[in-house]
């Protein structure tokens, strides 16, 4: 039997989100039914609800930063029991057989992973995300929220946390490495916390100095405004790694000039427009331009355990469901400190 649950959905592209109800599938053999407590608002929710990344599926229930409590489990579930604190991120399934899935890189599944929302599940039905009271997810795509991280501060880790942790680990960020984080929003603030916890010397590159005190408190040693041209003069050739979390197109040539020889610029931001690049910006200094997408399930669990061990969670502003549309406008205006999280009890 399916379960009817209340949710917030965009009925059409660019339309405001409104309260509705959706059906969750019957709890299958390997499924867990999660009572969602908190859902983070990721900028990707806004890109998709407004069709900034191309045609999308409506009605859309966004939300891929989900934290809650297990309410029921299928007969074959072994990882979880009723009452466990759990999380769900950006994907709820993949082929589980290709070389990337075998390597724990389900986000790069060669057949395409199944998104938590705005996707078609293996049952042929559209998936609906976390702005809802409950969700049914296969245990293989559910992770454990360790004791020591409250569920509200854990929710954003399921996307913002793993999306920054994965590249920082892949490019071996640690003591002695100079890392710049571009954009101090949801992803950026976790990038700063995680890079600092990994032992790197962290610099924030933000549009202004408005959030400087926060940046330093979060773990950065230096903070610069990118609106000031002198910043690019002063910092030329400074960084081993630049992690860009910016949601809009950037002047890549300018940022590449800030790398040391052999440095890497990793982009995780998802601008809606293509960017231009002068390839000489890479040639001079043997630089690398790279991208990274979320992280695999195993690595997501590793990230949560790392956060628990280091006392890290997201800095959040808890909102009611009827404030979602207002929160979207504030995210678009870079007015977020540093993640809006919906208290799903208010749906
Ligand atoms: P966010 O909270 O809005 O943060 C983005 C930050 O970028 C802003 O706070 C702002 O920081 C800076 N920024 C915004 N517009 C800018 C502009 N025109 N020029 C320069 N800087 C600008 O968004 P988020 O949730 O962290 O997501 C960031 C991006 O990553 C989005 O595009 C999202 O879709 C994408 N994303 C990608 C993945 C992945 O797997 N690769 C996963 C999640 C999200 P300052 O105010 O400090 O300048
Ligand atoms: Zn996200
Ligand atoms: Zn696969």
C-alpha cells in the first residue's frame, strides 16, 4: 500500500512552491520508510525548479539534503532498524553493476544515477524529494547520521557536505596545502570547515567582505573580496587548489591565474550558462581545470563520520515550509548564512 504524505511542490517551472500531497511507494524488501525531520535547500533545487538546467519534471518536490528517523524497514533490510537517525542525499538508486558503481562512485553511474527528485525511478514513476513528511528509499542509498550531529545540522551535509568533501579528499587536501574556496554560501561554508579540519590553510574568495568575520570563524585564515581587482594582483600564483562553489559563470582565466604551477581549479558550481576559457590560462603553469559531482554512498558515510569526529555540522537558518519561496529569493541574492533548512513538521 502506498502512503499519502504532505509535501511542498513547484507545480510548474518558475511557479512558487505550494503545499500538496504525494504518494510514497509501499515499503519494499530492501526499503526504509524515513520520517523526514529536516530538509536543506540547495541552490540546485532552485536551478531545477526554475528549469535553469533544462527541461524538468513537474510537479517537482525538490530536496536532496534529507535527515530523519527510520519509521519502518522492509524484511530484507540489514543496515537499519526503526528509530535510527538517517540521511538521504542527491541520489536514490543507480545500476549497481557498472565499473563506477562497483568502485563506490554511484554518482558517476555509467547508466546514470536516479536523482532523489526530478528523475524517473526504476519503477517508472517520477521521484519526489525531501520537502515532504516522509520518503521511501532503498537501504543501499541511505546513510547513517552518527550520534553527535543533530539532524537539523546534518541535513545539509547530505549534499553541501559531500560535494565539498569529495574533491578535497580526491585532491589530497591536508597540512601544507593552500586552498581557496570561492563563494561563501551553502557549499562554500562547508568547504571552508572541511578544508580547515583536514589541515589546509584556507582562503575565502567572496564577492565582498560582508561575511569576513564568519569566514574566519568557520576556519579560514584569509578572506578577500573578488570585487576588488587588487585581490587578483596580490594573490597571483598562491594556491594549490581552488574550489569554486559559485552558482553563476566566473571569469576562469582570472581565477586560474591564482593557482601555483601544477595547481588545480575544481568547479562544483552549476551555472546555467557556459563559460569561456583562454586555454593559455592552463598552458602557463601546467594547470588543471576539473569538476566534481557530489560523492558516492560509501564516501558520504565517511564524510558524516568525519564530521562527527571533528564536531562539524552546517550553520543553518531553520525555516517553516511556508517560507520556502522567500528563502529561494534570499539564496538567489547570496543572502544565506549558510543554509536554509526546512522544519518538515511545518508542512
Ligand atoms: P549558494 O548557497 O547560493 O552559494 C553560492 C555562492 O556563490 C553565494 O553565496 C555567493 O557567495 C557566490 N555567488 C553567487 N553568485 C555569484 C556571482 N554572480 N559571482 C560570484 N559569486 C557568486 O549555493 P550552493 O547551494 O552552495 O550551490 C552552489 C552551486 O553549486 C550551485 O550552482 C549548485 O547548483 C551547485 N551544486 C553542485 C553540486 C555538484 O555535485 N557539483 C552539488 C550541489 C550544488 P559570496 O556571497 O561569498 O560571493
Ligand atoms: Zn545539492
Ligand atoms: Zn552504475
